């Protein structure tokens, strides 16, 4: 079927009405809510992308066994017809997250463990919609949008790897992954691939390293800032991956020594 798109008024109405409609989200059945007469005309279909909704039923909320890798691969396979332009449209991700095939996954993954109703409302708004923190609302917080962008960036920029392997490598990078998605560095394949190579090289040398862990003040954040300030995208874009890797590795070593 065609990928659904919510009209802007519907996105706004649903976002504002999460508290009063919370039981629909909890039940895992939003089709009843969306079938209301005032909503029916607010859902349209994309003419550029199709998918099979039932294939998303295999998404798993249990992260104890590293399911986010599997989830990203599932989303990549099923929604590969989306272009980056379509995938930057919050109305598409909001519509997809309101399809019954994924509602239980999203609820169990992010909302179920919250005890206070206000916290549950906040989590629904954060992960069923894309309204938190601008562009990050799609790439980091929306339940399906975040999985799509992780898998897209990995498969596009690590072309020398099979797509599933590239996705696995990138998704498992945790904090570094999120930081890369927020930076324009991830948009240049050679730069991205060189950073990943340094990451793998460091782990091979020191499997217990803490260089890539943490958020505020973590060494890898200074390393990425150094990469950005030393070259810039216009300069790095014309360099080969191997040369970039050596430059980035030297910067990594310098940051670590300090």
C-alpha cells in the first residue's frame, strides 16, 4: 500500500489531544480513533512510496538482546522506497507511527514503563510525533524515523559493506552514532567512512576503551569537533578515505593523549 501522510491539521490535533486519547495508544488500536468523521479526510497517500504494513509487525521492543539493530534493518528493508526528501517530512513519520501494526511496538518500547500519566503523554508526543528538538525530532526521537535515518546513513555511506552489516556497525555505536547524525559530517561518504574506520580501529586496539562513551565532555565529541575545525566539508570532500582515516586517527590519538 502507499505510505500514508497526515495533513498538518491532523498532526496538530492529535498532538494536542494525546492526553484525552491516551487509552487509544495504550490499547494499540488507533484505527478507531482515526476513523472518526473529522479525521477521515485528513489522511492522504503518498504517490511516490509504497510499503507492506504487516512486515513491520516483526519490530521488537525488547532491547536486552540488541533488537535496535534488527529493528533498523527491518525498517530499512520495508521503507527503502522513501527518499531523503520524503523522510524529512514529519507528517509521514507521524502517520506511519499511528498505523496499528507499529503502535504496540512504540508503546512497549518507550511509553509502557512510565508510571505517571503525564510522563506517558510526553513519551507519546516524543516518539509517535516529531515535534521535539526540530530536526532531531525525526532523526533521533520519532520511533520509526530514527531507525530509518540510522539505516539510511549507514547503508549510503558505507557502500563497501553489505547494507545489513553497515547498519549493524552504525547502530551499535550508540552515543557516537547520535552525535554523527546531528552533524553535517555524516553527509559526505568518505568522511563518514573514515570516521567509522577509526572507530573500528580503536576498538580493535583497545576493546575496553571509553573513548566513544558518554555525552557531555566525552573524548569523541572533542575529536569530532577537531575533525570539523581542521578541514571542513569542502576540503575533506575531495580527499580519499584512506588519507582521511590517517588524519582522523592522528587527531584521535592527540585528543586521547590530552
